[in-house]
C-alpha cells in the first residue's frame, strides 16, 4: 500500500521533470546574431557551440551558466579539445596561474612555487625556491675531485737557494653547490718542505738575440767599409802609376833633347 509520504515524493519528482523539460525547450532555442566566435547560441545561456579554433568558456551568473567563445583560456583555466568542441576547464589546483590538466599546474601565482603540478608557498624539504622561474629546485651540495699531485718545493718563486720552502696541491670542483647547499671545502693545501738542492747553480747567460743581430750588422758594415777602402786604394795606386809614367816619359824626352843638342854643338865645334 502506498503511503502519503511516497505520494508526495512521486508528485515532487513529476514536477521536477516538467520543469526540466520546459527549461530545456526554452534554453536550447538557437537564435541569429550570436556573439563573435559562436556557432550557435541561446538567449538564456549565451554561446552553446563555438566555431573551430575557439574554446567554449562557461561561467556562473547567479543561478545559470553563461557561455562565451574565446581564442585563449583565461587565468585559472586550461584548454582541452574533444571530438565536437573545444572547452576551457577550470584548474583544480589552488594558487595556480597556468595549468596543463585539471590537477597539474604549470605556473603558480606570484609568491608561490610549483613542484610536481602543485603550488607551494614554501618548497618541500631538500628543495629551495627559484624566484626567477617560480619552481622548486632540489638542493645540491658541493662535490670535489681527489687531490692533484704535490707541486715542487719552492720559496719566493725559486726551487733552490733556501733551506726550507713550501709545496702546494689543489683539487677541482666537480659539482657546484646550489642555494642552501653545503659549501665547497678547501681547494688548496700547503705543506712545509726542504728545498733540494739548497744552493742554486751559477747562472749562465743566454745569448742575446738582439746583440747577435747588432754584431752581425756591424760585421757586414765593416766588411763593406774595407771593400770600399780597397777600391779607393786601388784607384789611387793606378793614378799614381799613370802619373809616374808621365813623369818618366817627360824626363826621358827631356834627356833625349839634351843629348841631341849636345851632339849638335859638338859637331859645330869640330
């Protein structure tokens, strides 16, 4: 037997069905003059479907949802495209600016840092806040390589001339520390040592290239001077010889004349 309570529930369900059917007939009326990007629209709910390359964005206005078509989804929404229509869906990650999926944030709001799709005001343990990118980065401690071999025992830049000196060895950094990471240990180590040999050998002067060049130039210059002097001397000797030949010729001519004159005088006297 049906009780009065069950009758009331049944009547309430029928009433809801009638209201839903009337609302559906009213809201799905397609009208002309839709906003830009709308393929079909309703006078009650705005855009119902969008043109290609547009996304349908639904927002609440009182007790109803209003649809608009947009090229890009606003902050706090991410685009998704199905077989029939593209939609802008709301991110369900708190303090998210840009998200790829419903529960995965790509970029958080200012003052928050992203890690594995979530937004944190302070990064988890073992991580630090990278303000330039807005991400949580893992903290890295400094790592160094093994010590290199010891250098020579020296003092004042010399490996001799002193009894005691100092030798040094170094090591390189293999991984540099990040923010809040452990700093690098010492990279240089010094140790006292005996200088061997103690006394420095006598310095040997290395040949000076500039001096050799100057000497070579000087030798060539002296050689040219001697050659010119020999040429001048040869010319002077040839001139002297010619002059002597002329003098001898003049002298012999004069003698011959004197002899002929004497002969003439002697013939006249006789």
